[in-house]
C-alpha cells in the first residue's frame, strides 16, 4: 500500500481517482489546489503525487517545482486537459515522472502509478545503499585491544542486533559518538537516517521546536513549518548527545515521547507517530545527577536499557600505540609525511594523563606528523611537541596584574585572560575550547558574552 496525494481543482476527478486508487489498496489524500497540496505534502509524507497543471492560487508547474524542492525523491505524475509538447517538456525537466493528458484513462493512471511506485522503490533502495556505504567509509573503527575496549566492542555488537535504547557514558573525547554510530551502522536501521542532537548546544526555549518541529505561526519567528529531529529520524536512529544537560522540563517532554513514540509539532493538534531508535550519551556522572535532582530517574531507566561506559584513555594506556599508528596512517592519507614513533616515544606518550582522551591524542598525532622532521620520531621530539602544544596562561596568576586587585576582581580578570588564551590555543574553535576547559558549550558561550571577548576566526 502506498500513500498518494491527488491535487486537482475538479471535485469529480478527485473523487474518481480516489475511488480507483483506494480499490487498489492505497491511502489517498485530496487537495483542490497547490497551496493545500503543499500542506498535505509536509503533513502526510506521500510516496507519490498526481498533479493537475491548471490550478487556482498556485499553478501546477509552480507547485511541482516546490514539491521537488521539498522532497526531491517524490515521484509526481502530471495531468492536464490542455497539454502541449512544451508544457510536457517543462514538467519533465522539473522532475515529473510522467505526463498524462485529460480526459483521463483509468488504465493509464493505474499504469503510471504502478510504474512510478516501482521506480521510486528502486531509487530509495539505491539511495539507502549509497548512504550506508558512505556512512561506513566515513566512520572510524573502534580501536584498541585492551580488556575494557574489547568489552565495549562486544556490547556494541550485542546492542546493534536489537532496538533497545542505549545510554553511553564517558568523559569528553573518549569516543561516545563513534560508539553510537557503530551501533547504528551495525543494526537493521543502517540504511536509514542517523540524526544527532547536541542537547547542551540548544537553548531550552528552542529545544521543543528542535526536537518536535513547529507549524508556521506557532511563535513569533516561526515563518514556515519545521520538521523536528524525531520526525527526521523516523525509521532510523536519534542520538541525544549530552542528554544530562537537558532541563527538567525538557526531560519530561522527552520522556513522554519515549513512552508513546508520538508527539505534536508546536502549533499543531495533529499527533505524529514515529519509529525511532534512541541512543543517548553524557559526559556527566548520571547517578550523581539523579541524586542531586538534576536528572529524572524515570528517564534514566527509559534510556539505559543497555548502558555502555567508554573508558578514559588513562585506563587503556596499552591502546595508545595502536591509536597513534592509526592516526599517523590517517594523517599520511590526508597528505602529511609518513611518520613512525620510536619505542621510547611511545613510553613517554603512555605516561601522560591525556585529559582530553582520544580526541587530544588524535590532535597531538596530527601535529606531530606535520611538525616533526624525523622519519622515526624520537622521544625528545615527542616531548618537545607535547610541551609546545600545552595551553599557556596569558599572564601569571600571581603578579602585579592581579595582586593589586580585590579577590573578586582578580578572579574575574583571570577567568577572562584564561578564556582568551584558550581561544587562541585552539584556533577559536568553541567546541574544542569547551572540551579542553571542562565547560559546557552553552556555559562557554555565556562566559565569552559576559566578558565581551571577541571571537576571531
């Protein structure tokens, strides 16, 4: 059964086509002009549209162009009672699947519908295969032979085989998103969308619109309809990154959707049902957040059907060599000189705490591949590049710059100097500064605004 949208200004034709298609088992939606047709296109997500050329308010060819802009994969059969070769050519150039002249032959309509649906299905399968292939190529492997990482890979494999919800915990830079993508790509939804939401980066007032969408006019700035992340992920996976940064009000709304898999867009009373697998992640101690009343325990139990903890790099020092070799190979593939690291260099790297975890190690290896002049990089060079890459304070904490100030003023000035230097060290990349400083992205933005720091690029 397919979902078919019929747009025609003649009531008799609409009802006749609807009866024929419903007899074939299809669900049919009717519109009397292009404006209503576009509204139904967004609301009902049809698989196919049958579109008349001569329509009030919005012409059929104009409607066709807008339909293909919104849903390029949609197959559209165009019909006209005053068709010309020029009109047919224009319709086909705009992306129409077929052009049929009136009076309509029901056999001709059914043949066009069957062909369009078959071709549409083949095209969808082809897109899904390409998407899966592209995702597989673009996703890094989970590297490491340590006991803890072997356990993580085993959990990923088990989790991928089910649709159970997963909560991934671990420090910044440990690879939580990589684990989430690996689960998605290893499961039956691999050909469907993987939609990521950074819960810490979205202001609370906009979160509901971001997750569930809104209708035009739902609030002051809602100039058009917006499809939310839950709806965009239908059939696939929704990754709620930094989920513990959600406000309690937002947690209640997410909990309701997880329970029912239904929601309404802001400004609409129509309920939308979705089929979404939810994977969440956080860098916070979730049990501490629950005890402090900052995270709902019922939401935790909804999310953590399968909990996966990604260990910090300091707990898997034996994986550093394998990780470095992988990052060196990746840098060489991107055009950097081929490098190796000496055994003594690896010993030095294994002794470091790596507070930024795998992300920090990857940045270091890329820097080493570019800056080192040695084919086999010595421990001395490793140490120098490590030290040169460490963030530096703008001014000493104890000194005339701060000593003459009251304690509160000194703290404010030091915080500003610290943030300015961090921004310089990380090339004004706000996400990396937030990770390195242990500040949430929203908190960092607030501090930068508070201190009136210019965000150069």
